[in-house]
């Protein structure tokens, strides 16, 4: 049923409740599989934390798609458990990415940058260790309940009663309406031409929701949606992620620099070259990222015109 990120075997004619069971089973299984791995072997392979983070995001996206077809109490409980696990995994993953990227930074490669490299490596490891404790605590507090509820919830999916014609009965109708709304919101945000890191980050979130939804709805649309729309949104997320990482990295490094200067002023001259060089190179990624995103916007404008017609046709025929 689940082939990596794509949910296959779903057809437009099937009942939404049946589709919900298939999708939720697949998405929850990924999270259940990764929970013990991030606790038992946290430093052996950082990919497990990454997969848990992505898995919780995809599971949360599935809950959003099918929320009207699930018991509210159970839906809310699973959602809350997922959020707690996702936040803890995200914290650990961010420090993994930061630490792994340090040896690749040009500003830290020279002899003058090595003191800062050593300091930042130790600092990142300390933060990652603390994040691991929080992740293990989140798994201990929420993991078992999530596992139990996630096995039960898919089988509780039902078409809501007394809602009239507003609630889609077939999966194809749900796909056309929900993905149309998500894609429309994303496109509207793109056309607003955001430039500030916060606005770009919000756009990235909208793109993520549209992409995760398409992974579920892909069988309800022409192949071009998987071959063109999905890669385009994925590329936008990649570019926007680089901008966000640069903005967060710049602020984090600047704040840490000020703390180090105040805490160990006698040692600061040894660290200064590497710190300042890394801050400068991180800051430089912001205009470069915005320029790359502007180029992407032009390609998107050409692509989305035809896609709108496909969405309208799908809604009309649903």
C-alpha cells in the first residue's frame, strides 16, 4: 500500500472511509517503526531521527485530510501525541544538521578556523545530547499511547452523518476539493511575492501541506501532477528551507558569538576568525536564496496556469 512517500492503490471511486484506513495505516506504521530506533541507537544513524520527523509530519497531514471522518476525541489525542514527538524529533534533527554541516564550512576549514570548529562541534554535541534526552522523554510519555491509538483509529473512520452534500463521500471528490484548496492557498502566497524570512517560512509550510496531500491524492489526478506539480513544490520547499536555515543559523550564531565574547573574553581572539567567517557566509545565503526563489517563481507561474484548469475539471467531474 505504501511505497515510500507515495500512497498507492487508492482510486477516485472508493469511499473516503476506506481510503482513510489505508492512508492512516501506512502513515502511522512509519512512525511506530522509527520510535524505538531513535531511542535505542540515537547516534548510530541520524537518518532515523530524520525519518521520524518526516513520518510524524506526513501522519499529521493525513489526520488533517481525514479529520471530518474520524472520532474527534481519538483524532485529537493522536494529533497531540504526534505533535509532541514531532517537536522533540525536530529539535534533535536540527542539531544533527548543524553539527554535520560544520566540517563542510569553508570558514572553518583553514587553521584559523579550527578553534571555532572545535568549539562549535563540542557545543553542538552538547545541545544534541540535551535534545536526545527530550526526545527520549517524549517517546516515553507519548509513544506507547500513540502506538495503541494509532492501531485503533484507522478502523474508526466513518462517513459523517447529517452533513448533507457538503461532506465528500468518494475519495476523488475529497481529493479535488482539498487539494484544490491547498494548492490555491500555496499559489496565492507565491503570487504575494514574499521576501522576509518569516513570510517565506509560512509559504514553505503551505507548500509542505500541498505536497503531503498530493502524496495521498496522486491517484485521483493526471500523471502530470506527480511529474511536474509535485517536483515544483518540492523544489520551492528546498529553496525556502535553505533561506530559513540561513536566517535561523545567522541569528543562532550571532547570539552564540555574543555569549562567547562575554563569557571568555580572553579566549575570544582564537575563535573570532572562524565565528565571523561562518556568520558572514551564512548571512550571504539569504540574498542568494531569495534570488533562486525568484527564478523559481517565474517557472511556477507558467506551470500553474494549466494546473488550475485540471483542478477545475476534477472538481466538476467529481
